[in-house]
C-alpha cells in the first residue's frame, strides 16, 4: 500500500511538471510573437514641463542608439549610448546648434534645443556618454 501511494505521488508530480513545461512554452511563444523578441525598452526619460505635466519618453528601442536631451535654466544635458566606443576615441564638439560626437566608426549629430556657449563636462562609463553644456 505504501508503494502504491508513492507511485501515485510520483506520477502526479511528473504530470504536473509536464503541465508547467507546456505552460512555459505557450508563454514564451506568446511573447516571441507579440514582441518579435525585441527588448521592450532600453531606457526612458521623465521630464516635467513648465506647467508641471510629466512626459515619459522611451528611447533606445531595437536598432536605435539611446540618446536623450534634458535642459534646465542654465544647462543642457545630453546622454548618448555608444556601446562599441572607447573613451579615447570619442571627440565632442559644438557646431552651430548641433552637438557633434565622433568615434572611430560613427559620426552622430544631435540637434540642440537652444544655443550653448561651451562644453562644461564630458563623462564616459559603461558605454554611456554624458555631456553637460552651458547655455548661451
């Protein structure tokens, strides 16, 4: 009698494991179909406009490189994803109302929201370039 009870529990556990694996396959297939295996979001920015309204903006989806521009009263802050770049190869300059970022393999021009005087600070860590610019 003890052996029959143990066999029954083992059989039920195996059946339960089969059901769980089938559910995992169904869920995986649903996500693969729905999102084509692309990342949902690499990043986001949250901005509050003058009226106090919040704006959530996604960036960096699929093949796009992440970039974001935030400004306050005195400065403009630019964040750019450069995953394949080396810090020594990154050159940044201001050309009229554009920020020009040059690496060995890429030239990126970013339209600035206003005129700027100069570059205040540039930091690069883990493939993310942060630039702080002083407004004109």
